C-alpha cells in the first residue's frame, strides 16, 4: 500500500483514517481471538497457523519493499529516508493488515509514504503513482510464481522422497500458504478503492474529471472499503479470484515442467 506524506493529504482524510483504524483494531481483535480459539481445539489447524505466519511476513515485507524500491528509482527518497528500503519485516508490518492476513488470507502492510514532488519529470505524476502502486501487487504475483516453481522442482526431481512425511507436509503447507497469501495480498490491494493500491492505478487511466471526482469523494469511497471489508463482501469477491489465479499459476508451471500439480490443489481444497 502507498500513502502520500501528510502535506499531500487533507487533514480530514488523515483524521478519519486514524479514527477508522482504531475501530478496525477492535473489530479485528474479536475476529482474531475467535479464529485462534477455534484453532486451539484442532492441533492441525494450529500448526497451519504457525506455518502461515512466516509466509505472511515474507509476503508483506516484499510487497512494501517493492513500493519503496519503485519510488526510490523514480526519484523519491522519502521511503529511503524513513528506512523502508529494507527487507526487515518489522519496518513493514501493519498490525491490522497482518492479523487480517492470518484470519482471512488477504490484507495489507504498513503504507509506504511517498512524495510525488520528488518524482522524475520524464513521466507524469499519475503514471509514477501507478507504477509505485502496482509494484507491490506485482511483487506478490512474482513471489507466488517463484514459490510454485520451487514446488514443481521438488516434485519433478523427487527431492522430497527421503524426507520424513511430517517434514514433507510442513514444507508443502508452507509453500502453499506462501502462494495463497501472496496471490491474496496482490489481488486485495488491486481493489480500486482508497486506501488500496488499485485506486492509484485506476486514477492514472481516468479522465481529469473522474480523477477530481475520486479526490473529492475519497472519504465516501474509504467508508465503502470499510463496509465491504467488515461485511465480508471483500472475502466473497476475492476468494474465487484467489483460487482462479492459483489454479492458473499451477497450470502454467505444471505445463512448463510437464507435471500435474492439480492433485496438490485438490488436497488443499482449491
């Protein structure tokens, strides 16, 4: 996720975002407690939760690093000065987005602040914004593809043959979670509603009047985002897309390596 520095955002929007975020903390805390309590009754489910956390850290860290890297390459040193041009997970974790990834499979990291004034002038500001915004989801899709390639290599060359069954399952679960979480994080952030990356990508392709309308109605659109998240509409929309993209990636990589990865998807209910 990308966020303008405070002098580029109306104070009212900042205040509303902070207020709403506190509400999200309370709501999400309820979801997290309920989710963990359910998992505690099932050791297999609890094990999956433990394996999932490193995958989430990887997905968020690389997502936010990609935003920072793209902004830095376009001339804005704000992420670098704030210590965001790093793969240290502690610099990129947003508690709300992190918890949401645990309980729902999609979420966000700590927004990378950018200052559009610093962008190079060889491209438009909206194009630079779109590039920086798209860098995060793109990184997640790349990680999902790389993870699937690793999985294909393990099966193609039978590298798991002499490893204990329990260890094999831990490896498979970790890689599958890495694929699912990266795809989920990438797709979720492409939703064209503020404060998600999709809104900045969409903004570049809209006519000037539409851009002005979006800027004037950011608070309303942000409320829409909160509503579709709290009501579970986001999950209903994103989950089928996640499964479709994962099937597509597995099909593509499976064809390249000439192996069938569909059976593995079936084992994980995808």
